[in-house]
């Protein structure tokens, strides 16, 4: 059982895809593995899923797998000579097509730009390293260079000041999603979400076979954030593209707001991108990076994510171990709990919400060692997790897939158990698990929450205070 409560997500890549490396990362602290479908082939991703499931079975520790879709990435075409120098103040012409650009002309194979762009919109290239401001839109697009430099082949483009009329799912995403679902991944992460409709379209394909994580990386999604998160099963603050499309100073503000809304709605929230970026090459992070991880903890994030650090970095296991140390240090701070009082979760409008809020208070009053939540869908445990009780949350379920999904939620240790015959049977099983599998001592106070009758999602209606016997 992990010593910490928040979760670590690691991106799989060439530095970590071998089964032995995946097992090492799991041992040093990874709870959730992310497969980036922007890179690699189905065969390779399938082998990684199989290796993770084998580790999961052998170690008897549920692990969540997230399949991250590429999304509709806007890119420039190519240039004669592999690139074009853009000088400050000069006018460039953007033409629709996939021809070779050069001499002040940029080709982009995205006709939707003509429909969406208006004067004063900004196009940022190569993760914001270069930018132009649109001056006119007709048959072609004219723009003035504001941040100069060399623009190279197939670099990404971020559109500022307009909502592109494109779905968050491309045909490639649909194919990748169907494959990922066939491998029984636990979550699908949807990139470049702009509207609630993007979420509902993805859910029609998923059909409940996995949870849906929305990646917030567009300002238009921030404008509609509550409705988008309400429709999703989890949310990721994807600070890479978000930091390009928003003014830099707004990113920490938006991050904090998204975490608060996700917690209120009981959705696991992940903070991602540039967390320990310097560890791609360096064996230690910067002090600012350590502070960044800790800040996400104090704000209430369920999980923090490593990207290139574990995908292509030189020290993937060390990055995970250091992130584990930073999280543990934050959680050991007595002030860590100040932001998790139940008054900060103001959506308690059902019996299930009331019981979950009571667990927070009772656990603190009785110094409970754990709360055991029996669930068939995961909803009971997610409700308990969002209140951040000052003890461990043991998520009990007969469903292996639900157990793996729960590995993403703050404080939750998933345990697979047989469906109990009745409440007394469940209490006996919990006592055995607490004493023999989880190492609790005789006499420890534990709380038990469940829905009666069993097997009906969303019916949490029972709370019992017990002693390990």
C-alpha cells in the first residue's frame, strides 16, 4: 500500500515501454500509465497494455491505463529548404493547401481557418515560439509577424481568438479509440476539447466501456468548463497547449479553478505538463519544479503527470521517485489539510453526498485508519475521495475494471473482493482484508460505507463505524 494519497501518472515511451522498465516504474510509485497515441503504432501500444496487466495481476495491485488521443492538431505544411525565416513586422500570406511554402508564403491544409479567422486573431507556431497577427481574411490570409524566427516543416499551430469548427475527434482518433477499448484500457483522454458536444460525441463511442478524461487545453473549453467537466469522468489540466493559448499569467489561475470545480463535482483531476521537465536530462529537478508539484497537491489535485520525463527521459525511475518524495512531503505538512475542509465542497444535495461529507468529519474525530467503500460502479468511492478524509480510502469492488479505474482517484487503494451475500458478510470480508492484506492492527477504527441493496450504482445509504477484530 502506498504511503502517499495523491497519484502519479507516467507517460510510456521508448525510455519506459519495456516490461522490466514498466515494472520498475510501478514499484517506485506509478499508479497510472498514459499511452500517447500521438506516437507509436497499435501493436506497440497493445504490448504495453498486456505488460501492465501482467504486472497488475502478479503484484495484485490494480493499475489504471489512460489512452490519450492525438486530437485535431493544426499544422503548417512544408517549406522549400525545410523552413522559412519570418522577420518582425513583415507580412506573410497563409494559403490553404499542402504545397511547399517559402518567400513569405505559408501553406496550411486546414480550410476551416478561412471560416474561423478574423482580423486580430493570432496564430502561434511551434508551441508559441513564433507568432503572427491576422490583418485580413479573403481567398488567402494576410498576417503580420509579431514574434519572428525560423518556421519549420509540419510545426503545430495554435489559434488564438477563434473557435475552430472542428470536432475534438479525428478519424485517426476514432480508430485509436476503438483499438484502445478493445484492449480494455481504463480511461480515454480526449484532446483539444472545445464544447460539451465534443464530450458527448466521444461518450457515444465509448458506451461506458472506459472512463472519459477531458483535456483542458483550449480557452473555449475554459469558458464552458463546468458543463464540460459535469459530462466527463475525469479532467486533465493540459498546461502545454493551454499555456500557449492563454496569457502565461492566467495558467496558474485557470489550473486552480479547474481543480476546484473538478473536486466539487467529484471528478478526478490531473495536473500535467512541465512538472519535472528538467529531469528529461538532469538527475534532479529545479526547486521551482518541486514547488510546482507541491502546489498541485495543496490545491487538491488527484494526480500529477510526468510526460517526456518518463517517455524519453534519461532518468524515468528517478523522476517518479522524486515526484513521490515531493508529494509525501506536502502531505506530511499539517497545513496540507486546511484546504480540504468539507465546507469547501458545497455540492451536498443527495444522501450519498451527505454520507460522504460525514465520513470526512467522523474520520477526523475518531482518528480512523481507513474508510472502506464498497462499490459496483466506483461512484461511492469517488464521492468519498472528493471530500479528502484524513485517512486511507479502500475501494472494494468485485469488478476488476472498476478497481483499475479507482487507481486514479486521490487516496484510494483499490481491492478486488467477491460480491458479498449481505452486509454482515461484507463486514467479515473487510475485517479479513484489513488485518491480513492491508496490515491494520487489531483495535484500529475503520469506517464502512456502502449502498444497500448491493449492485445498484449510486445508492450509497449506509455508514458504519467498526473496529478491526
